[in-house]
């Protein structure tokens, strides 16, 4: 299955690659397809830099080194190419009238010296690492997503993810998203945020309640789960 997906992605990436800088040993397309091969197999980028890990029919390709991948993945042209690929892939998936917003802990070893990792809440425990934040369509598409330190606030990160959304329907979240600012922002963007109260025994509060008073009482669809390991998660270097 991974081989078939690679075969489908390769011509699309070649078609989208229109900004590769001249004088480089590897095009943006070669860097992007190498990163995609790592993600498809849920492996680190350096794994995809080893020719023996590629299908036999693809081993004739020139494969960037680990240092080249680390440097080129940060360039604007490669980032733009990956964004275009994500957008093209999103268009192939169905779009529904409700989405889910959530975060998934990405813990690393507590002894790690990763300078960007932080300690924070990971469901019911504390852990060091990162969090994957996303707004997910029930059809499997990620509408918006980002990765941040484990101690990033989910409501604060949610603001940046809600802003680029096109007007839609219902946005489902857990009690962490029961925040006046998020209800208002979602309403401004054409969405109705639906979340359980942080304190069920309390009223709606005295602040701005746009959106909260319109919260539907009927049962709503269950939130869409974030991708689990091996189901579309992106692997870093």
C-alpha cells in the first residue's frame, strides 16, 4: 500500500514543483518526496535517506542526505510545495458540516535534551514533549493543524486554527474549549462551537455569551479522533 501511495504522490509533487532554486543538487520535489516516504511509513526522515528502505523500482532516484533534508525542509520553497500538496490532497476528501478540534500529546523521553520540548499536561499525566493540535473533518481530512510544546494552551492555539476556517457548521470540542473568546471567534468565522461546560453545575456566566446561548441541546455527533500512530501522523527528523 505504501508503494502504491508513493507512486500516486510522485507525479503530483513533480507537477507542483515550480519554485525549485537553481544550482541545487536536489530539487524541491526530491526533498518533498523523500519526506513523504518517511511519513507514509511512520519513520524518521533519516530512515528515508537510506536507499535500502525504498522500493526496488524507486532506488534509481537520487536520494538527499540527512543533512540536506534537515536544511532544505526549512526553506520557503519546500514548505510552499508541501502546503500545495496538502491542499491538493484535501480536495480529494469529503467535507462535512461539522468538525472536531482537539490536541494529541507527543511525549518524548524525559532525559531528552531537545531544546524545544517542554513539560506539560498529557491527558491524565505530566510528560515532556510536544502536542499535535488539529481541526479534523469526520471524513479524515485535517482542516488546520500545528505542533507546539507540551505546555502550550489548547484554547490559545485554537484561536490561530479557527481564524483561517471557511464558514461552516458545528465545531465540536471538549471542556477545555469552553471559553467565551473561542465561542465569539467561532461565531465570527461562521461556526457554532459546541463544548461541555468546564463546571456543569454553573450557569452560562456573565460575560459575552454569543454562541453559548445558541448551543444546541440535542445530541450531536461524536468528535472525530485525531490520527493515531501510523494513520497519517507526520514524523519529524
